[in-house]
C-alpha cells in the first residue's frame, strides 16, 4: 500500500476528524447522524495515520509529492 496523502491533506483530515468526534462526544450531534459523524471522523483519523486513502485509487489521485 503506497502512501497517497501529503502532509497538508493529513493535517486537514486530523482537524476535521477531531471536530467530528468532539461533536459526537459532547452530545451536540446525537442519534444516527452522530454515529455517522463519529464513523467518518474515525475513518479520517485512520487514513491520516497510515497516509493512504482508498478513495483516491480509482482516480489515480495523490496529494503526496
């Protein structure tokens, strides 16, 4: 698995993930939407950690230089 996320992309994903997880944890967003935001936040954290986004593969897109 080759990395396809650049540093800027990874930082933006971590920030967005932190916001989404905070919204769920604080109870601001609840129910099904809260769970969806939590899952999206966790996926963003995971892709940032490994530096690979599988959705970029079909489009042959990479933000890594």
